[in-house]
C-alpha cells in the first residue's frame, strides 16, 4: 500500500461518489475499494461526514447526503399527499 495523506483519501472517495450516482459502501468495502488502512479510512470518512458530503445510513453504509435528502423529500411529499 502506498503512503497516502487524509486529504488525498478524501479527494479519492469524494471523486468516486461524484462519478458513481447511488454509490453506497460499508466501511470494509471502502477500505477494499480504495486500498486504505483502518485508520486512514476512518479519518477520511469522518471528514466527509463532518463536511456534510456523506451520511452514514441505517444499514451501515455511507451515502452522499444529497442523494438521501432527495429520497427523504420524495417520501415526505407522498406522505403529505395521503
């Protein structure tokens, strides 16, 4: 594994989420996909959550905040129409 800084890992993860709509990965999948150590993966995901780019989902995966927000709005509009 090549040495990587946290900001580099954040940039790589962000780019993958931006070019892959609907991407949802678990912590373990993120480590494997981007070849990250436990510590680096955790630090990068935490930064992306704090920056409000990612949100941890109930199923243990991480998703883009804006994609989940769109689904929530759809559900709320359906419920209001009932």
